[in-house]
C-alpha cells in the first residue's frame, strides 16, 4: 500500500475516533454544571438520567449507592426532559443531592432530620424499582454505561451491607465486655485487700465463685497458722499449769 494511502487512512481513522469521543453523552447538574463522575444510565436514549458507575440506576432517575438514594445528573443540559429526575433541584443545583427517608414513602432533600417536620421540604416517593437492565457494551465501546441490577441483586447487596455492620457491632460488644471484665477484676482485687484486712469475707455480687475460692485459700492459711501457734504454746501452758495448778480448757 502506497505511503500516501496509508497516511490518508490513518487520518481518517483518527478523525473517526474524535467523532466517537465527541459524540459521547455528557452528564449535567440542574444548573448546567458538567458532572465529571457520572455516566448515563441509558446511553442509547436521547436523554437519560446519570449515576456513578458504582451505583444502581432506578426507574425514577434516582441512584442507589451504599443504601442511600441520590439525585445525580442528566444528559439533558436544560433539564427539561422527563428522563431527568425532578427532585432536589433548587438547593442542590450544581451537585448531587442525597435523599433521606422520613417515612416509608416520604423523603426530604439532604440529610437533615429536622426537614422531615415541614411539609414544604418533604415529598412522596414510591417508585423505587430498578431500571430495565441494559445489554453490556462491547469491550472497546466508546460510551460506558452504568451496570444495572435486578431487585434480587439489590437485596443481596443490602445483605452484604448488613453483615459487615453486624461484625462491627460484635467487635464493639466484645471490647466493651472485655473492658468491663477488666474493671471488675481491678475492683475485686481492691475489695479483697480491704476485706482481708478487716477479717471479713469479701462476697460481691456477680463474682461469688471467684471470691469463694480466694476466701477458702485465705482461710486455710489462717487456720494453719492458728494451729501451729497452739502447738507451740501448748508445752509452755502445761509447764505453767504445773507451777500454778491452773487448768487450761
């Protein structure tokens, strides 16, 4: 193939690549600000809601990620298309907006619980179905799309979020139990020292078995000391009684 032909072919391929790149749909926030993190949920449609690549696209144009609903962006820069999610546009016109549930069907923009008390800042939201799954694009496709999932897959994700949460709760419970046990052992040691000095048995609620063993060992040692003292004193007492005729009971 002549060099000029190869050169013209290369230029044609380069121009075609530029056309594909420039033809990719972009995502915009309500005020027209370009989103650099979102991709269209349906790149084959004229206009489409956009979500992050790690989120689930819902049929109402919202995005579900890590258990939180978000209003992200849209491919319609003017936001006049019905494909754009018509929620939380005024207060979050240049960025994404999280949605917080007030009841099973009532939501508010942002994560401010006080906004749930005012009807002016709440709205109903019942359509939380996932979008229809799209066919995966080719490996070298020019327009990436967000991976879409069905309801069972979303339920599986919720379970995956719940298990780590239970693990964290279990670890915290163990740490609190260990700290409580350590404090109990310190208090037990201090109480034993106090009661041993006064000659009384240290019986404390919740640690009766430990105290019984400690008190028994201490009592055995004390009993041995007393018997040994009696044996040492007994000959002297007998000698003393022979001189003074005093009986020792």
